[in-house]
C-alpha cells in the first residue's frame, strides 16, 4: 500500500526508497530523518509496523515522504520440498 502525503516532489526523488528496517521507532525515525530529503518513499515492514503501529506511517507525513507498507509475512527459512519426479507420473 503506497500512502501519498506530499503533492509536490521532484520526479527522480520518488524512485528512491529507504527501508526502515530498525528494531525501534526511535532508530527508524533517526534513520529516516537523515535521508528524507533524498528519498521519496519510506518502506515500513511488518515487524516495525506491528511493534510501533500507525505512527510509522505518520513519520512519512512528518518528513514529506510517501510510505510503502510492506506487511507481508517473511518466508519461512525451512527448505522447500523437493520438486515432484514428473518422470514417474503416468
């Protein structure tokens, strides 16, 4: 989900995203503040959003960036099952 919060921005800036992959809101806010003038999108992942809530989206508005909510669960690290042996299927 892309949340637009700023109507006027340089077109190239919108192509740059910064992932807020930090364990706390304070760290994410500090990181975002350092790059906000150079990027157009802040990516908020599931872990940060679940732990810190909607204020992670409000951070984008505060800094003049759009927010991409990447709320899909991470894939399991368990190995995938082997592919079927199609030669044995009749």
